[in-house]
């Protein structure tokens, strides 16, 4: 299940990058060099590509949260790193003591 969600997340990330790159640049770099009149009139109804990008971004975030939730459940079932290290140390051959 986790590997399926990871693959879906990768596909969503690729689609998200492509959709952001396809959008028309608003220009102005954080409002620099744009007059106040153009800034207020630029807020129009979002196009299909803008809505599509927001939907894909939302799905990407939901999928990422689901992956984290699933992986946290799997981690709770396993031992801690220190407990694993203690088990590995007990399985190692012991150095013979000199007499």
C-alpha cells in the first residue's frame, strides 16, 4: 500500500511541476515594477490551469500526509534503534579472554 501511494505521489509531483511551468507568468517578481492599477486588475477568475494546479497540489499534500501516517504506523510495530543495536551486539562472536 505504501509503495502504491509513493508512486501516486511521484506522479502527482511530476504533474504539479508541469502544470506550474505551463502557467502564464504574472511577472513583476513579488510586485516589483508593477503599478498598483495592474496589480488590482490582475486578480481575475482563475483559469482552468490554475484550478487544475490547485487540485493537484491538494491531492499531493493529502497523499504525502497519508504516506507519513502509514509509515508511522509501521514504525510503531518495530523496535527502537537502541534495541536493535543491543540484539546485534549479543549475536556477535565474543573475543576470548587471555589467561
